[in-house]
C-alpha cells in the first residue's frame, strides 16, 4: 500500500471524533496530508447525507421516524412546539387523564419529561407530574422555545445496586452508518450510572433522574463502566441490536439515497442511548451524531474501551476507504452488521 493510500486530513480541533482519529491514525503510521484533496481518508468521508443524519440526531425528527416505522422501541413521545402545544396537551388529556370521576390533572405513575430537540448534556430538560404544570410552562413567555419532544418518563427504571439504594443508568452504544456497506454496531459500549441514588420523586433535582455525563460543565454526574463488566448486559444486547436495526430500516426507507455510494465512500458515527425499565425491557432514548468522545489519556475508559474501538474503526472503515477495498472483501473486526 502506498504512502498516499495511508494519508489522512483531519483538523483535530474541529471535533472529538477528528481529534481521536488524528491521534490513532498517526500512531499507526498514517501520514498527514496537507489538504483533503490529497488525502485518501479524512473529513470528506464524514459528509454523510445531512438530512438522514439529522433525522437521527434531532429528537423530534427521530420521534417522527420511530412513530412511523417502529413505535414500540421508544416510550410514548409527542413532538411539541410553539404552534401545536395546545393540541398536544389536549391529546394527552383525552388519552391519559379522562377517568370515571372526570378530567384529572395528575395520574399515578404517569410523569412527562420535556427535552429540547437540538440540545445535549441534559440542558433545559424538565419533568412534569401534572398537566397543569405543563400548561403553565408553555404559557410562560420566558421559557425556551423551538422544537421539543414530550415523552412519557420511565418512572420505574431498572436499577444497579449501590451502597444503600439503587442507581439509575443508561447504556451508550456506538453505531457506524455507511453509504457503501450498510450499518454496523460496536458490540461493546458503556453504562452511564448516576452517582446519586434514584428516587421516583424529587423531579427538581436532575442529577437523580438524568444520566448525562455532565449536567454542569465542571461537575461529573455519572460513573462510566464498560458493558463487558456487567453480566446482565449479555441478554440486553440482542434487544439493543434489534432496536437499532428497526430504526435503521425506517431511516433507509425514508432516505434511500443516503445509503447509496454515488462517488465518495461516506460514514457517520453515532452514539445510541438506551434505558432499561424495571421489567428489563430496553427502550431507545436518543441518538447523538459524532458524540463527545474523550480526548485525554487519563479518561477511565481510554484503555478498557476506546483503544480497541478506534483501532477497530480504523481497520474496518478508514483503511478500507483509503485503499478502496471492495466492500465484499472488508473485514469488520469487532463490528457487527445490523
């Protein structure tokens, strides 16, 4: 293989994905190209179909996709915005709050979580126990506007035992979309385990209910543990893989051209997040495009997860793209097709 075939162009300051690949590619002997035009792999290969990528990343678009093609993989979810919120609240009242004694404001074990469609890290997420609270929130002129999703909150999640009480967790898995060889999941991910023990109340305290790594910039909210350290992950993985498959089937039907290679081979890297309820049923929460990978050697998952992940990504995707390996001849290392 020529030196040019092992050249890359990535601006490491542009994203955590580029930063990690820059380091791992260089460690494997790849040469840095002066521009994307002279590189055999680089930023040009991450220009996956924008509409298809946004359909996964933007929460309201993902909810619409799921509602059409695989509605059972997510908790009940409504897309809500400036125009339709009165109608959405009316739908919710009619569907969930009409009882024999009339229209209720609160129903036992029914709680709603409101998430901005285009924000991450738990920003501006709200939890509501009453419909009147939701209505008051939307009548407030100082609230955050724009597209949101209103989702039935899983009030009774499966918990991991702590010193005294259980801790809520979510599971992050990595998925690679390609326009030339289908979609692949990396079978090892990690648990985001809340540091604070779970309570099915205290909805004003996000650290109890949200499993984002950082709710505040300088404060860690979770501990991250590789999935392979938990035996309970083994029966979860087939459910997770099946959910990813259903979502991707829907995405392929909506955006078939995104999965056809017209010129350049393209990839997109996503982090899919899942939650497990008390009956051990798996639910999809969201998908994050080019997730915020750690960029420092001291991260606790660097050696236990990310070293193998990035080397497998390079062998399975970067190197075959650089060398124009026919798709049928590519060996996908640890990645599994969905």
